[in-house]
C-alpha cells in the first residue's frame, strides 16, 4: 500500500512538472502519464489513422494530406511487416473512403440510424455503414437504381463535384463552361458551381473530364480546399 502511495506521488510530481513545461497530457488507463501526441502516435500505429505516411513526401498534395491527417480526418494502410503507414495518394479513391473522409472533415454528427435501403452494405465495416447512412441522410450522395451503394467502386470527378455542391448549397454559376460538359449533363450545375467557387479546376484543354476517377491525393486536396475556405 505504501509503495502504491509513493508511486502515485511520483506520478503527480511528474504531472506537475509536465504541466509547468506546457505539455498536453492524458492519463493512460492508470498506467501513467504521457503526451497527447504520443497517444495519437500509438493510436495511429494500431488503427491505420494517419501519423506519418511513408509515401507522401514530395507528392504535390503532401501539404493537404498532412493537414487533414493531422486532424485525423484521413486514414491509411498499415504495412503488416514493419508497421509503417502508407496513404497511397495515386491510388483511386473509393466511394466509401471519400464519404468517410468528407463526413469527418465536415464534422457531421453520425446518424443513429442503422437501417439502410442499400442491399450491399452488409459487407462494409460498421464504421463505413455509419458514414454512408449519414451522408445519404444529409442529401450529399445517392445510391444506384438497383438499391446498391457500391462502397468499393471508385468515385468520379462529377460525383465529387455533386457532393461538394450539395454540401455547400452553392448557387448556380453564370458564365462557367467546359468543352465536355453539355447543359443537359446530370451534374452540369454542380460542376460549374464548384469551379466558380474555386473548389475544382478543369484542365488546360478546357475540359473537366467528369467521368475520370479521382485519386486519394486529389480527393484530399479538394477536401482541404473546402475546409480551408470555410475557416478563412
């Protein structure tokens, strides 16, 4: 008992010294005090949440990926051999991944509803299911006529433009145009609106390429622009 009291006093002394030094602290389930940063690193290594991705240095979207990952809006892939984390910025992003990152970045409260009209969510992780249901309830994204969501399918530039436009309730653009977007294209209004808002760019040849798949790096950059614009 006396030994426990001594250990407790030592822990409290260390806590006081750390506070005096301006450190941010947490108490690790009775095991001792440590920094919040250290806790985040342990969490990241265990869960795949972003700590330091080993494949983004020098990538054109490195700043955006790091900024979002520092806020734990993004996650990556854990290397089972050495425990390192990869983001895979040039890999196409899936519908489930983008919805998860977007809902987190926007800080949307997750729905308490567990029921869904989509017939293919049974194979999804429980976490993805919650983010997808939330996004659908907010009117950000739809499924397909066959009542599927297709979580592992890649997502296109047009689909992401539609999500951004709905999320921000962007007004129609007046003078925007792209060579490959006819007026009757299903997402034309959304595409023109996000371009006018500075969230999405076209290409030098005057095209938007609406059916082109988005990479994970490109998706991170788009989300970063949206979040950065909302706090500027």
